[in-house]
């Protein structure tokens, strides 16, 4: 049996707990044989070895991947009875944990097909520890490619199977070998929060202390609010970003700044690691937290330019790997569970929020017609074991799409409506002026 321990990026995400899934759906117009999809999934599993792996924990609680004889990617075929059935199923997939361990017959991926004679929905769900947002894009692209070219030969991508530490070589020596530093940080975080809460009580302010852990996701709904800009609006936003010398992502973050002055920006690390991982499916993403208040005395674009400079500076620094100076494979799961909710409260001021921007998916040629079927629409994003709010953003056929994910409870529809309305008012203002 081939096995390897989780690398630092995978371990950090494993600590967050289950369920921590990525689930996305595409809509397929036209007809195609079910066997064509099954053949594509077999090739997909051969191309990406992480889709042949399972995960177990040894006697001292250390998680590791192992490769042995394992079942094919499970495909569940369900009749498509309504046009938006996929939304409900994606919501369920977000909060359904994966079975792990040596007794599990399947890998950490599952696929569902909502099938009709003329329109079908293909849903892919990954445990986040084996993939990131870009991995989902590559999975859909490869499936479509194999469906369009069923005789195409497959070359396996082995990197994820053989490498247990992909962080930059210059950074690896800085990784803590014991949990001592983590324990010291936990102590300081506890004291700082005690002081903050005491000051809030003195000032008769609303106490921010809360639990960020969702102890039982089945007691909550994981919901998605989706909307999009039309092509004219999307292209106008892109044009205005170019005129003001900022990225679209910086503009999207600035749109939400008045409600969320602290934003986590997931970063694609594929070009920044010690090894060339290319387009293999795996977890190659980090996070960069930017703190920036929206200053009303400045114009939107001035705020955006300031945000953009902070973002670019952070992306060009070691900040994207900073978390691994604190959290390494030496940190036990229980210690992490003690710190994580406290850290979220302190770092985000009780409003954890992130924007996952997959960029333009048009360049991957996902949405095209071939062999009697046409791919259209994409739906989904990332869930979590904490009640952080997440907005997934991507561009399809020159239209910018927003998918706002949240748990209800603790969040309410009124609260989410307010955030979305505020963002759209900002958008309307900058697009119409």
C-alpha cells in the first residue's frame, strides 16, 4: 500500500473538520449516453491519482493518504424532475460528510447526474482536503473533454501522490516542529479577547463573543443566493477597472468593504510552490486576509486603489504562507479546535467573510457544444464547518456571477439581503457614474 502524510496545506484544511466540501453543478443541454459519462469518470480517476486515494488516521492521530484498491468514483443517477433540483442537491452535498478510513470503498469524491431526455445536471463534490476551486474547474473541463473525445488516451499526473510537502523550500525550515508556538499564541488570543469583551461590557456595547463552530450542520441549512451581472454590466465593470488600474477582484472586494472591512482572499498557490503541480487536482490554495476600512470621504475608486495596493503587496510577499509559521502538522487537532473559533472572532471582529474568485472560466472552454450536447451554467462553491460567509465569483460567457453561501441559522435571510442589497447599490453607483 502506498501512503503519505498530508502536506501542510492539506493538514490545515483537515483540521477544520468535516463536512468541509466543495460542490458544483453544471447544466448539460442535449442527450448523451450514460455510459459515456461513466467512461469519462474512469479516465478522470486515472488522470488524477488523488481521486484514487482515501484518508485515515494513525494510532497517534496523524492523518495520511493511502492508495490501495479502491472503488470507482461513485455515480448516482437521479431523474431530473424540476429545473432547479440541482440547487437543493448541491446544498445537501455541501453538508454531507465523506466516509474515510480503510473500510471505506470509495474515494473522497462523489458525482450525481440529474438526468432528463433533453437537459441534465452534473454535480461533483470533493472533500476540500483533496481539491480547491481550480481543481473543480479542471475536473469539469476534463470530464467534458473525455465525453467529447471518448477514445482519448490518459496520462496520469503523479505529483499529488508523491509529494508530502509542497511549500517553498525556503519556507519549509520555518515550519514549527512542536506545538509550543501554537500554545503560546492560543494563550495570547484568549487574554486579548478577555480584555476586548471586558471593554465592551464597560462601554455597554453589544458583546461579540459567539461560537463560530457549527456543531451539527444538520440543524442548519446551508443556503446559496446567486445573482449575476449581464454582459454589458460585466464588460463595463472590467473597463472601469482597467481605467483605474485595479483588478476586478479588488473592485469586487471594495464593493463589500462597508459591511466587511476584513476579507479573506483565497489565493491560487500553484505557481508559488516548491514543485510544479500544473493542473493536477489537489489542494494548492492559501488565504490572504486584507484589513481595509471603506473611507466615505474617498471615492469608490480611490478606496479600490488603496485596497488593490495592499492586495498586490500581500500577494508578492511571504504573507500568503504566514499561517504555516503557526499551524503545522505538529499542532494536534484538539488544540486547533480550541483556537480556531477564538481566532476567527479576534481576526474578523466576529464577521468572518471571504471572496473566492475563480476568474474567467471562458478560457477553459467549458461552455461549448459538442457531440449533441451543450454545457451551460455553473452553480456552487465551498462550504465550511464554521459560520463564515463566502462569496464565490466567476465569469461565464462574459457575465460575472455571484454565489453567496451562508448557514441559516445563525444567519438570517434579512441579514443576507442587506449585505447583497448594499453590494448591488455600490455596483449600480459605479456602473452608472
